[in-house]
C-alpha cells in the first residue's frame, strides 16, 4: 500500500487508489497495528495514517526513528524536544512527559 511519488516522497495509497495523508513524507513507518502507519515529513513531524482513510495530523516528532512502533508511540513536541511523551494510534496523549 505504500507508493513512491515522483519527487522522491512517499504516499500511502488505499486499495481504491486514494491517497491517505499529505503524500509528502520522507518516510513511512509501520506500527504494530496492521492498519496504521506513521508518515514522517522533512521536519520530523508525524501524521498517523489509517488504511480506512483517516489521516491524523500531529504537532509531534517521532522520538526514536529506529525503534519499532508498538502500542504507544514515543514522541516529542516540535517546540520542546527535551520532553518525551507517548501517544496512541489515534494521536491521544497517554502519559505526562518524562
């Protein structure tokens, strides 16, 4: 379901050929949920992409791009990259910062 666009950016395409999210991601990461992906833009900001067509834009950056994404997504806020937060696959803040 992942397709590369002409400008070298990635898009998530559903089974009907519809683009999910902005289609301007430098990377798309799998999550533990088979129907949920993370689109990472050039600033590191993530969108949560669901194969049912939902795209949740966030103001978070992925805290560790090398880590496998399980139930909770480790993130940092764009304006304060010192605090670690966790969000769920719907973009809800789960825990206070560490």
